[in-house]
């Protein structure tokens, strides 16, 4: 399956892929100093070579398929091989999206996500390369209604925002198929002698660099840069397992694929985002929700008391006016378990509480490997 993931990820061959174990620090070379000319027999000057580092963790990209054994046995084709291919393709797609748009929480930090940061993150390492605000210099809105040569001029000019002092690779241009074909059409008008047409198949004209198609990127958006300046840490590589034991009584086989990665751009200035339609670039993407480990609540009510509940807010304070209130906690996922404690005593979900003094209402939600605790400080007025 590792081969399947690499074949179906269009960016894994472009980035700097490193095998790591545990939480590790990857050394990153800073500015390359200039050599110093001197007499051929003179004393040599010491060069100032600075190293920074980034911390790499490990997060899983995974999934499984459940297939009826009868379907496996009766299939005219090698269905198991097709399932393995599908798992590899799904994981490769998730990996590409994370390299570009990952939000850095339980997944790699994406290139566009980093460029869009307007303030230095609180958890930014003090030993990493100095953080810079790039959301105006490297996220660029292209000119509206540009065509032909003027369009390609604008693309080339905007590509100068990236810095190439650290990269040994050329530019890579990432866009969806529709945007790629639009550029191909515009290249026909740019030069009718055929030279630019020949260079526009999978290479950006004039400035050069391979064009990679990923269809989750918004129309008219182009993400570009020196992708070897993105480090992708691979923990154990991708693997696949299958078992007939998990769903034995259902006569089903489970196919499971798991891979562990972390990653982030190490030289942020080596990347940019632009549009070709005069609109602001899209700087985020939607990821499949981790429903199997979603321990949030969709709602939490305490009788008629005002709670202003938000699934991602875990602490509240309420000044209660009623003497009694029914607590209802609804988990986002049907399979999640909910435990309710009030004043240190356990209550059932939907049970009435007698409110008195100041006590904590503690709602604990468990699902998969996740646990969240919502605490409401209730003061009876």
C-alpha cells in the first residue's frame, strides 16, 4: 500500500520526504553564506553557517472498508486488489490536501495555511526559522480579465514573491484541471508560432516548472513554489491489514489502511498563492470529519437557563433563576457515551436537577479514542 499511496499522491515526490521516529527535531540549514576571496596562501575566513530546526510529530491518515465475504468470493475480478488500490488512493488524496491546506491540528500544517497566518502562532518553536507575516506578500490577487501574453506576464511577475536561496528544485505549479486548461487556451493566443503551445502541456511557459493537477483546489487559483522546501516526516510508512475476525458473525472482511505523517513548510518564503481572475485566493479546504473520534456535543441545555452553547467551548457559567432544571446533552455522534455529574453526584441524561448554591455540572463525552469534558458552573440566584 505504500507504493499505492506514493503513486496516488501527486505531491509526495515533490516534497522533502524524511523517515523519522518519535517526536523529533529536523535540522534546517539557514542562509548560505558567501565564500570569501583571499590570497592563495592566506589564512582562511570562518563562514557563519546557522542551523534552525522544526519539531515533527506524527498523525495518522487512515480508513477502512467492510466487504461481504460472498462479494469477495463471487467477484469476477480481483476485488481485494481493487480495495487496496482504493485505500491507497484515498490516503494519497488526503495527504496532498494536507500538504497544501492542512490546519496543523492532528494533521500536517499546509503551505497555504501557513502563508495565510497573520500572527505568530503561540506554539511556534523558538528554534525555528524566524516567523514572518506573508499573508500580503505571498498571497496575491491576479489581475481581472487578463488574457494571452498579459496573463502570463502577470503570472511571471507574481511568481517573484518566492525566494529560491534554499532550494535545489525548480518551481512547481499546482492547480485544478479547469484552471490548467484555461491557461492552455490562453497560451494559444499568446504566441501563434507554436512554441508556447508546445511548452504548455504540463509545464508553465517561459518561467518553467511542472504543472500538477489537483481538483480540490478552487478554480482560477494557483499554488506555486519550491516544494522541496516542505518537509514531510514519515513515521512508519503506509500499511494495510485485513481481518475476517472483526466482523466474523456478519460474514464480512475488513480492509484497513494506516499511515503516519507530519509536515510543514520549513522555508515559508519559498511558496506563494495567486489567482488569475482578480478575486482573492481561497486559503482553506474542507477535510473529512474524524467522526470515529468526535466527542463533541451538538447541544447542551439546562432547563430554561441561558447557556449560549458552542461545541468547541468547554467552560460556562450560569446564574440560575429556577429551582429545578432538566439537563439534556446531545452528542454529535450517535455512538458516543455521555456521563453527567452535578455536585459530585451522577445523573442520567434528561434527568431533572435540584439547583442550589454553586455547583459544577460536568458532562463527559467519550467516542472512539477521544474524550471531551464540558463544565458548567451553576450558581443558584
